[in-house]
């Protein structure tokens, strides 16, 4: 969290840029001893749904935060719609964020507001639309995620899947050019998981936006995305289309797709050999 | 003592000092940032009014009941002491001065820190822990203007009003005990109070104290919430720090303010 001076969002972004996001040799660490990302290079073409996959703590969410300008890379370039994110001033950064819809891991709905008010929030903050117009837009967004009937509920009355769908409606409230999803499938039952997955794909195509999904749910992702990047220990170690991933013989990809406990990602983390630990010697 | 133990101790002291200075620097920057966003926050007055309701109106019960009982106890204790010197008619002025100068602002401030300050810290801390503040930032809405500044000013505005109500109920409690229960003359009770209380010296100084305490409690509350570690334990620790820090700061500030305000007492 950073401190800031008051801002007035200004310049808009080029929505027609063919490459929505470009990360070029990006390195990031919270301090000199703790490197989170190393040499990340990826490109997300406009209109596509791209997944960034990897185990917990591998740096996936950090990539989203770099794209949204919440973090600055130690090295390398982060470019969104042709503009370098780390070089944006506060006004530019807020202008960028008005073009981005982000879904947080557990929805991050405002708990002191109803579902309706949650979705109306960005509209009220950034537009001068009349109450009637806002009402219509909110109900349209809720209708798109199948929750028009839940407009009057408070977030605590929603199931996990419903909360995620409300957060999805809020993420697209301002018709963004880019949608970022942080673990949209985490903790959902199979039905909700399928609904959220299909919604991400349908909304991406219907609204003409570009979507980046950070997830570790390989099966759901393979059904809906155009391209996948695999991240491990802060590096991209494999990438490809869903068909290429299914056919891949790469050991890490296979371990990830097949859910193997041991492989390139070891079952035992950072431990010395068992015999040494228990001082057991041969003979 | 081995050199390594000494070095380790020095290293810990150094690290602790560095952490404290860093936190102090962040708190100073935070204060300026909140003030910088205040105009923007106050422009949307509905947000601040909402916080006045949560911090002020919802604290009314504890403030009013406490004020009433403190006034009644003051009257009982005061009468017991004053009557030894044949000055029981001065009960009204004694209670009024005690409440207006000290107990009103200080006890209301302590209660406000416990009831509203802790709630503000917990709310902001939980918003941080559940990514609500990050979500706001990603929606190009500054949490300092939308969340922090209204809560800060809601607290600052509420505090003097609560202190005034505390003192009012305290005086009424003293009236109930002194006049209705003990049987002192009502005219002497109110008349001596009117003659002995100076508006500029006593009432205004009491209001100034309560405004300062409101600033202290509100600032500590929003800062601790904003700076809380985004975990259940972090929010819990931040809430505790708000209550302890606010209470100690109120008592320390009260001493300093009293020294400057009431020089006639011999300091």
C-alpha cells in the first residue's frame, strides 16, 4: 500500500493496440535477498484469454500487480496498450486502472455495501451518470452473470461462487479493455467453477476485452483459454496453446497437468536427506 | 559476556530503532497524506456524515451512561469532602469544573478510543486483509480519500460533541445526587456553578482539549488500521495498539495542555 497525493485521472489508453500486455525480461524482488520473479517475458495479444499457471507462491499474483502498477519491476519493461506502466505518473496510473477490471482471489467485495452498490461503486466514482442510468447498467451487468435477483443482498449472504460472480460483474462495470483475474476458481464447487470459467470466456468475447487469468486450476483453464504460461520459482518454464500443453512431454507441465506429487517440483521442500536427519548410518 | 552476545544485542537494538524510525516516518507521511486528501474527502460530505454516525451516534449510549454515573459519583465523593469544610454549597461548581476541565474530555476520550477508535482500526484493517483497499486502488479510487479521510474527520468532529454530552450528563447526574438525593438547595447548586465557571477559561479550554483528543484518537485509529498486517493476528494487534496508544497519548497530551491552559494553578 502506498501513500499518494490527490489525483485527477486524465489520459485514456489506446484500446486498439494489437498487443494488450507485454512483459520484457521483468525481474522483481521485495528486497535484495528475496527475488520473486526473474526474467519474465510474455506477450498477451488483444482479445485473447491467457492463463498464468503455477503452484502457490510462485509469483503469479505478483505479475498481475506489476501489470496493474501496484508494484514496480526491479528490471525490465511492463507495457500495457503500448505504454510503459512503471513510467506512468499517478494520474496516468489511475487512468490505466480505469481501463482495467480486476477480480481478486476472494472477490474483495465491499462488505458494507449491497451487491447493487458494489457494482455501482466504480460507476458512481468515475462517471456522472444519472441514478436511473446507473441502475440500468448495474442490472445489465448482474444479468450477465445471472445474479440480477441478488441485487439487494449483502456480500455476507452470498455463497463463494455467487460472490465471485458479483466481483466479476463489478470488474466489468466500466467496460474495461483488460480484465485481470486472480485465482478466480479458488475454493469453488464444480458447478460454480464451470459457471465462472464460462463467464470469463463469454464476457471476454462479447465485450471484446483481453483477459489474464492467474490460476492453478489446470482443467478449467484448458477449457477456456487461448494460451498458457507456466511459472515456477519466479520463471516461465513452459508455454503454449491448450493443445500444445495437453500434448507436452515437458516434465514440469506433465507433473502439473497430471497432478503428480513428486517431480521437478519436489515433494520434500528444502530438507536434508532422511538418513542424515535421523543420524542413521549404513552398517 | 561473549562478544557475539553483545554484538547480537546491539544488532537487535539497531534493528528495533530502525523499525521504529521507519514507522514514525511512515506515520508522518501518512498524516500529511490524510490531510492532503481531506478536502477531497470532505467534499463528499455524505461519507463523513456516515462516519459521524458510526463513530459518534453509536457511541452515545456508553458516553451518556458513563457521564451520568461519573457525575453522580463525583457528587457523592465531593459532598463527603466539601461538607467537612462547610462548603457543601460549592458542590455544583466543583463538579462542573472537574467535568468541563478534565473528566469530560479525558474520560470521553478514553471511552471514544475504546469504542470508536478500535472499531475504525478493525474496519480498515479488515478491509486491507480482505483486499478491499487493493480493489479500490485497482478501481482508480484512492482509499485515503474514500475510506481513511472520512473516518478521520468523522472521529475529529464526533469527539468534542461526545465530550460535551458527557459533561452535560455528568452535571445532571451530580444534580440528581446533590439536590434530589442529598437535599442541597437547587438555587445554590446552580447559582454557584454559574458564578464559578468561566466560559473562556473552563468551557473553551475543555472543548480545545476534546478536539485535540479527537485528532489524536482518530489519527492513531486510521493509521493503525491502514498499517495493520493483513492477517487476523495483525488486525487484532493493531486494534490493541490503537486503544493503548490512544489512551496513553490522551493522558500525556492532557498533562501538557493543562500546563499551558491553567497556569494559575501554580505551575
